[in-house]
């Protein structure tokens, strides 16, 4: 393995860890929050009076973001052998781990809205 390849792998790892850390941070803060949380920055969080159970609302949203951070790290771990082989297929797990969970997260958020909104 060449020096350039090692640099690419380490740089990619740093980027993925930073992105995953942001997602994990969002998840942990939502999990511990006492006030209702929003799903993403473009959405206003519901009022406490609009939810049947604020604690479970926050915990389930927090777990979703924590899982997303873990998936990002795992996608890099799966893609690394392909990167080291200089394969174009490394894009599948690397991008898949970031993009594929998003529609499922949105569907889960809508499910939680049906479940916890009055």
C-alpha cells in the first residue's frame, strides 16, 4: 500500500469520524433533552402540550440519530477494504451509509409524529 493511499484512508477516516461524532452528539443531546426536540433544523419542535410523552419522543429521536452515527462509522469500516484495493465500488458503502438511512429516518420521524402527537 502506497503512502498516498494511507493518507487517503486516514483523511477519510477523520472526516467520517467527525461527521459521525456530530450525529452522535445530536442523538445524545436529544436523548437527554427535557424539552421536545425537532427532527432537523428546518422544523420547529412540537410544544410539550402537543405530545403525549415528551420523554419517549426525545429518546426515540435521540436513538435514531445515535444509530445514524454508528451506521456512518460502519459504512466506512465496510468500504475501507475496497478503498485499499483502489476499487470504484468503495463508493457504494461509503455513500450508502450516509444516504440510505435518511429516508428511513424521515419515515420513522413521521411514525413518531403519528404515535406521540395529540
